[in-house]
């Protein structure tokens, strides 16, 4: 993965995040890319839309990617998210045997990758996910800040 790839994939994730605004969901987007660099899933938050508490962009994208590749193991795949994942999403990445996570903004309230917990580092879990953070962090963070400003 080159920095150019990460920025291009983040652009797709940001497009997904913007789509969440159409139904009042927190604007978080996620993209899963296979080992060849092909996008195999694109999703955004749908908790408000569906009433499903686990309809986070990352979980939905992992589900779609598994369906696309025909197996639950996402060996060689990269998930690109506009926000540092929460504990639930980080756990799903470990269980999917995801190879890599690329994220934009850190989440000082619920981040489970670098902010509060380090769930993707492996111990005591059975799999380690490579992590790259801060890709387009300003743009990702501003989208979220604007959303929450409009709610206050």
C-alpha cells in the first residue's frame, strides 16, 4: 500500500460518510480493499436508518466484504475508516483476520485502536492487525465536528 492508495481509498470512505448524513447517521464511512487493491465493500453508518445498534460502517463493510469474497476470513484485506474504530469494530476486525486498518481521525471518546485501548495489537487476542492512522485526519474530523455542531 502506498500513501497514494491510502488517500484514494480514504476519499471513497469520505464519500460513504457523507451518504450517512442523508438519513441522520453519524458520518462515518468504511471501505474494504482486497490484496489486489480492488474495493470489495463500501458502507456508512446506518444505526439511525435501520435501528440496529451494531450497524457501524466498519461492521457493515466487513460483512459485505466477507460475502463478496465468499469466506469470513479477510486475509490480505485492508479496511479504511474515516474514524478510529470502537471496541466492537476493532474486535470484528480481529475476528475477520483483517490484515490492515487505515483510519482518518482519532476518537478521543471511544477509540479502541490508539486512543483508549490497543485492541489490534494482538495480545491477548489471537490476531494482530497492522494499523496506519491519521490519513486525511483533518477532513475526517471536520466532517464529524460539523455534524455534531449542527446537532447542538
